[in-house]
C-alpha cells in the first residue's frame, strides 16, 4: 500500500539538553545553527538536519546542504554531534538510542516484532531493548550504531551547521584508530565494535574531541512514518496528546549519567488544535509494500 501524500496534521518541534528534564532543553534550529551544551560532563555541539522540514521554529529551512553530500542523498534526517567528554567513558558503556516514559504495547502495530527483527538483521545487529516494557527502550552501543564516527584531537572541535562528519580521524586521533586497529570504513568499524571486547578496549578520553553522525532513509518526518524494506508504519495514527514524543538519548549504561537528550515532539497544526484526535486513523497495522 502506498504511503499517503496528504499533509500531516502535526508539526515537529525539536529540543535538546543535557538531561531528561525538558526544562533543561533548548529549541534546536533544524537545518540551521548548531546548539552548544556545556556542563561538568561534556562540551557538545549538536546539529539536527531534516529533509523536507515543515516544523518549528517558523520559517526554518526545509533542507540543508548535508543532503547534497554523496553519502546522504537518500537520508531523511541526521543527528550530528561533536563532543568532548570531561571524564573518561568506556566504549562498552556509552549507548545511543530511544527510550520512553510510558508503555507503548497497546499502540504498537501488528507486525512490529517482524519489523524490529528486520532492523536487527539488516540495519543494526547490536540493537537491544524491550518495546513492550512499562518504559520501552531500544539502545545500541554508540560505537556500533553511529553511521559515521571520527576521532579528533585533544581539544574540542567546533563545528557549524553545514559540517558533514565523515569516518576517520584528525591529528592524534589517527594514532588512536591505528593502535586499536579500528577499520577505516563505517561498515568495518561498526562490525568491529559489535564485539564487546573491542568496545571495552576503547575509551572516550577526557578532553579528546569525537564527532558522530546518525541518520537514515527510514524515518520520514514529512509524513510521520517509518519506511523499512517491505513495511510502511504510519506513525501518525499512533499519536495523541500523551504519546507524541520521540526521544534519542546518549548516556552511560553503567552509571546512568546522561550526556545528551534530543526530543522530537509532534504538535498539532493550529487548524487542528481545537479538534479531538481522529478515531478513523488506522492505529494498529503495518502496511506491507512491495
């Protein structure tokens, strides 16, 4: 079944901060300038890019030069960071992924487990989680899930909103990759770090800069859907005023210390704001596509 082309009832607002508490967050200028987070744990620059963006703030650019780069012409979004930890973090402990405060089990569409297995098999074998828990989560080791990863020098590397992270290293970061025999390609590095012993051997060093980029062609914000090979998941039909957030988290799985939270919130368009959520939308089906 083809995806609908009708205009979404929702618009996206993106905020980010150093903790789960939304009062610590700032608005993110999607497709625009980077957001700086600086505290006793980390100095971090964040850039969010979304293709065909129609969200907030008003008059945000609808795209970014990022999507013209040969690596990203098919991608729909990007979460890109430059971060310098202010404490050592073991590579096996730093995780990146999604978590939720409320159960989703009654909202997950039929076929969700099959779609998740497909993600694990073809996209990210390192992903683990429980989508049916009281507080659902899907996490991966950051080293094994990031699309691009770059080891920098022993200082924070400032980046601008149009900077494109590419696999590799800079200055003394080249020695780090060489000594640990980290493959030069994204696929090679991700496979390398699917092995726990290789992650344990890596340390995110205090005072060293690291750059990472995460995104793909499967999460489509223009029509609020997930499009996996063989499946189309119409997320918009699963949304209401209590279940309208997608959260990405970068944190230490051992200590629970949080370094970054990015929150994508779906807000009703002004024309829809006084109308109750439609009960006619399908909320429990995954469309299979050829």
